């Protein structure tokens, strides 16, 4: 038996600046019909910026939907027509003021497979050089640094609860442990 669902028709429920909400009618593998509501997202990139072999740059940022401040790695959405690596370079510079000479792709993560098509690409950035931070007009960040070991301890204590940051830290730790 196949597990694939087939779209019969699609309706845009909401079209926003960042997100679009769709409601599709689909045919299930057993031949019956149902609806699927989901969010279309342009995708994003998260960057693990290493100042040296052990120290990473993080940010604290208030996230309105959750109503609290989160500890996160630099990240942002992919602009229309923008290459994935270019998004990482742009976001690192805008949010932290740094550029990196070395980029290593770690993989990707789908953070909400039940309600969105969002994919987040994960990079390690090294050999950083400080230029000038230039956050978006509506973006307020507190930048700080800590070691990968300290970040993993914050993750273990429940201080880092942002999913993209959690996944990126765990992938980086595994990769660095192998080298």
C-alpha cells in the first residue's frame, strides 16, 4: 500500500507577508477524501558561527507568538530567488555583524511536518571577521558568546528550547566529535 496522499484541489485561506495558509482537499491512500490545512513557508537557514574552535555566537530575542525571550543561533528566512548559502551569509552579517570565510553544510530539518512545509538548512560558519551589525528595523537582539559545551549544558537544563537551535547544536556536536 502506498502512503502518499494526492491533492484534488487547493484553496489559499490567507496570504501574508511571510506565511500563507492553504486548505487542500486530498485523496488518501485508501481512496477516501479529507482536507489538509497547512502553512507555506519560504524556508530558512540557521548558522552555528564559531569564533574559535569552541566558542559560538548566540542571540537572545523576544518571540511574540510565544511571548518570551529565547536563546537562538542566528537564523532567518530565505528571500525569493535567494540561494540557501546566501541566506546564511546575509543573516549572519545582519544579526551579528560577522562574516565567515568557511562554511560547512550540516543538513536540514523540517520543524513542523504536521502543519508546515518549512525546511531549515543548517551551516557551521568559521574564520569569522567582525564588520557591522545591521538588524532589520523590527528586530532587536542581544548577542553573546559561549562554548559549545556550555550551550549543550543550557540545552540539557532546558534553557535552549528553540527547535532549530537544538537540532543545529546536536548535529554540530556529533560532527565535531567525529573529527
